[in-house]
């Protein structure tokens, strides 16, 4: 049976002169065996919490402090767990899990932050930490043992993570304002690590995109400064891309589709462009191709294309 608890101050019940704006609302619905739902709204006002659980041994825990928070959790299956902690004002969190032993948490500080998490399968885990204003994190995971961590501090940060199949890992750290990160991993045992920072008038607006559809591929992107763009696309097996950009409006694109390929990009300065394409071809395709670009200064351009195996390219400007 659905239980609806409405917390209203005694004065409101006695006098119609008080506005209904001070009402906290919590709703729980549970079906199955051994489920546990907890809502704590003892501090603040105008909070809304909704927990729906259907299955065995699912747990939801929502804590709301401050003003006007919104939290919704829906869980189906066995042994799933959601933890929501909201402080500040007008933060929103939505968690949906369907499967077995998935775990999801959101920790929100500040105002008007949004966290949305969908997980399907078994043993997936997601954590979202937001401190600031108007940050947004959207996580979708489908499969087994995938892991996502998003840490946003600042304002107007955007992080999107989509992972499927088995054992993928994504870490996104954003500092400053107007950072944007997009991760899509559809293979197995791939890993992505994105770090973006930038404060001040001439900082922020960095963009990072990672698309990995192979196995055991690894991508690292580290960006600081203003309006840098990094795009990494990898398929195949055990490829590695490492991109570091510091400065203003640098651009990096890495595309690898072979086996054991390695790409390394280091750009400092402004308006530098780096493009690396490496692909397997021929009987030696299992051997590692290796490309390195190091650029410092202004408006340098480096392009490397390698097909086959065992090739090495190095550009320093």
C-alpha cells in the first residue's frame, strides 16, 4: 500500500492565513521482501521525496536539508541501493535502477544542480558529487560491473556518461564553469578519465568527448584554460590515448582502431591543432603504432596518419 506522509506545521492546520509553501512531502511505496526506505526532511522546507521499490532487499536513503529539493528513486530487482544527500536549495536527483546489486549515490551542495542516473543489469555503480550552481550530470549504464564517477565543482558544468556491456570505467572531474564532458563506452573493460578546469573571466568552456567501442581501450584527457576541445575515438583492442591541453582554444582529435596503439598529445599555448589517426592493416597489425605530438606556442598544426603495425611518429613544435 502506498504511504503518503505530509509534514505541515501546526499553525498551518489551524489557520488558513499561512501559505502552503512550507510543506515538505515524502512518498514511499514498497513491494516484495526486506526493502528499506528512509526519508529525512527534518531541516528546511518545500522538499519533495518519492521512493518506489519492488523486489528483494532494496535500499533507498534520502536526506534533504535547505530549501526546495526534489529527489525520486525507483528500484526493481534485488539488493539495489540508492543514497541521496541534498544541501542548499532547489537541487534535483533522480535515480532508476533495475537489476541486481546496483549502487548509486548523489551528493549535492549549492543550488539548482541536477543528477540523473539510470542503471540496468548487475553490479553497476554510479556516484555524482555536485558543489556549486546549475551543474548537470546524466549517467546511463547497462550491463555488468560498469562504474561511473562524476565530480562537479563550479557552475554550469555538463557531464554525460553512457556505458554498456561489461567492466567499463569512467571518471569525470570538472572545476570552474561551463565545462562539458561526454563519454560513450560500448565495449568491455574500457576506461576513460577526464579532468577539466578553468576559473576566471578567460577560463572554462572546455569540451571533451570520448567514444570507445573496443576492449581494454584507455583514454585520458586533461584540460585547463579556455575553450579547448579534445575528441578521442577508439575501437579495437588495448589502445591508449593521452591528451593534455593547457591554454586557449587548442584542438586535439585522436582516432585509433588497431591493436595496442598509443597516442600522446601535449599542447600548451593557443590555437594549436593536433590530429592522430592510427589503424591496423596487414600481417603486422597486432604490433603497436605510436604517435606523439608536442606543441607549444601559437597556431601550430600537427597531423599523423599511420596504418599497419610497428610505426612510430613524433612531432615537436
